[in-house]
C-alpha cells in the first residue's frame, strides 16, 4: 500500500478496547503513520508529557467520567492538540459537554479507515 502523505507527527488513542487499538495500530502502520495506544489514564498522562502528539482520539465511554476529565486536562495543558471523541451513539448531552470542554471532532463507532482518513485529511493535509 502507498503511505498517506500527511503532516501528522503522532496520534494517541485512549480506548479500553485492546482489540480496536491493535487494529488501528496495524492500519496506521500500513499507511506509514505513527500511532500509540493506551487503555488507562495513568498511561496516557505520562505519554503526553513525554511525546508531542498532534491528535488524541479518546473513547467517550471511559469509566468515572474520565473522558470529560481527560478532554479538559488535555485542552487545558495542550490547546494545540486535536481531540477527537469516539462515540457509540448520538448522545447529544455528552456531545455538547465534550464540545464545551474543547473536543474538536467526533467519530462514530464502529468506524472504518475511511472515517479516519477523512479526519486526517481535514486536520493534517
């Protein structure tokens, strides 16, 4: 496959679904893109501090309101980072809450590579 041409430096996905994380890692590698994945809050805070990510993709269903806390924390400390939320359903209350916290975009689960590619083209080409 031909790698995508993109200015993206690195993406981090925060999702408890390890299978989904591994599939995305394969797809990103196949396209010549960099992707890190984590499933726990403790992991991603350290990773963000040690790496310069351009994009954070976060699951909307992390336990204990961690999605909202994480978006607020990420945008507060790294306002240039793009934050994309993975949604299982169109819960407008959650969507409004995440937008107010600074979420830049949303992708519905299950998603395809085309959904990710559209996102990357929108923000990084």
